């Protein structure tokens, strides 16, 4: 595993870092097998020609928990961020070989909670898959982090994430305000078994697949914030 200090610097300054060799090839295969054996009949499973996704992933496929939270990942989280973090959202994405699906520039501005309540600083609200989504106060988004576990090699040809380094330091940014005369996008090439750690306020996007290769990713968001009375994290899971 690379230097923890280097990854901490990358996350602080750029908003992301790529960490090699968190999972072995056999561990990746075990995660894929567990996903393939899951019952896809639930409404949290979404399958089209362009995308297969599982929302509430850790709840829907609990057998992946010991596979994902191996000793490498748990040590990395503790070394990078310290104690007290728990999972608050998880999604599995499978971008098929012939996918035309792309994602426009955005930040991850909402959290999922178990209830809707009139709380100062929280809003606007949405509902998706019987879960309430809400934009929380900025300090929560600044403290949260996301880990993207890659089950396939990803590059610019099969929809690897592209980011604007440092954009997480600017608070909430609307994509239409991006000044491409001063900003430069970076394509995050990540190998199977490696992970990408990122801040939710990092502006990111992805292109369509052009090389007929799959891109399967497990996306897990983490927080250490206790929410105010009236709401709680909908997918809270201790690690």
C-alpha cells in the first residue's frame, strides 16, 4: 500500500486519491460471485441495456460485507480518516460493454435518511426507492468521504470517472459555472482490485463506453456525523 501521507495530501488538495492492491484477484472474483447470486427481483435492482445498478447494496447483498471490508480496506480507512466512520449509502454499478450511459458533471450533494422532517439547514428533499434524500449542511458533505471499489479495469474508454482536481474546496459548485479556461479534467484510471477515495464535493462525471469492456464499481459513502433529532441515516452500517 502506498504512503498514507501521500494519499491524505491528495485527498486534501485534489479531493481524491487512487490506492492500489486493496483486493486480490480472488477477492474481486468472490465479490462478483456474491453479486451474481443475489435475488434481482427487489425494486432496488435496476437493469437496462445501459446499466445494472443495485441501490442499498450492502443491505440487499449482505454476504459481500466480509468480502469488501477486508483487513486492507479497514486499515486504510482507519489510517486515512481515523475512528468513528460508518457507511451511510452504497450502490453497485455495472456499466455493460455496449453502454451508451454517461453521467454529466455534478457533485454528490444529497444523503439518504429514514424520514422527512422540517430541520433548518436540510433541503431540498427528494424520494427515490422509498428513501428520502436531502441536501445537508455543507460541513457534513465536507467531512464525508466515498470509496469506489473497482471490480474491472477502468479508463477513459469504458467510462472511468473524470474529475476536476481541487473543486471540492470551492463549496457547492454548479456545473454551468465551470471555467474551462482555468480548470482541467483528470481521468481516473483504476485497475480491478484498486480503489478510488474521493470527497463528495469533488466535481465528477463519466463518458460513454467505447471499448466494449465492462466497468463494475461498488460505491460506498461514509460519515461520522450524528444527524439531528427527527432523522437518521437510512443505510447506517458499522464497519
